């Protein structure tokens, strides 16, 4: 991943950590805030973090327990 995409992902992570409810409402809005399209953010985030933005938010908000304990 190039430097601009890496910087965009870092910005997206900072936004999600500061405003998790707002970030979970619109991936398109989050992508626009960091200068990427929605698909570009999704793909770059997965490449950089090993998970999607949605998965990242779930881990930030709930930890890793929901998928394992709600079965």
C-alpha cells in the first residue's frame, strides 16, 4: 500500500476511535473524510489491518467476544 492510502487508513482509524457511532453510520462518509472512495477504503483497510472497517469498529466497541459468545 502506498503512503497516501496508509495515511488515509490512519486517519480513518483516528476518526473511528474518536467517533465510533458516527463512523459506523456511513462508510461512504468516512471514506470521503479521508479522501478515498468507499471501495478503496474497504480494500485498503483490509490490506492494512487484516479486517474490514466494520470488523474494526466491532472490536473497538465490543472486543472479540460477540461472535464467540452469541452463538
